[in-house]
C-alpha cells in the first residue's frame, strides 16, 4: 500500500523527483564484503535539478525565502532503494572538493520500513541543501559470500538496485 496526501492548497515551491542508479552494477559471489556506490555527478545533479524539471512532484524544491540558501536545492524527502540482497545502505552528499557535506548513518537495506519515502525529519536527519558542485552517492553493502549467482542491476527477481 501507500499513503496519499491531498490538499487544495497551492504549494509554496515547485518540486521535482530525482533518481539515480548504477546500471553497470555487477557483483560476483565469493568476494566477501563489498560496498556498491551509485553516484550522481555534479552535472547529473544540475541536469536533474528542479530548475530543469519544474512541474513534477515532491522531493526537491528551490528554497524561496531570502536567505543564504535561496538559490540552493533542498532535499525534502528521500527513498534509498534496494531489494533484499544488501545488508545495509547509507547516503552521502559530497562537496566539490570530495569531502562529505553530509553522510547518513547506515540503515537496514531490503524491504520494509526503510524502503519507504520519508521526510528527512522522519529519518532523524537535518535539513539538507544541495550546493553547486555537489554530488550524491547511495552506498549499499553486500556480503557476496552469501550470493549464489552474479547479481546485476535491475528491477527483476534476482537482480538488485542501489538507488
């Protein structure tokens, strides 16, 4: 099932949904503990920002209040997507210099509560803004010694996502 919220009020800001994955992911069995990282480069982030995709639904928005953040994109909610093969996942925003602007704590991967779209407040995260030059990463950790076949990125049974 899903939760649906409906309102007749016009939103204060336009918003957009953004997603990324590593379609070349391929994990072989017997490699021990492996961390898969899906990346959205600064150019990917810029191309997919709300200024390029206005009129879509809600995950990112341009902050409209006059402040130091007025030209930045704010992350309103997040859904770190995996199937059931990784044992944990986390999210990172990297600054242009390669240092972390934000890194979430690892959370359980797979199906269940952590698989839902949630506001940052519901996840216990601070407000997050994407700055020019930032990149986004989703990290998924696998124990490949538990695999019995090569795992590829995909949406079908036996395939996996780190998105």
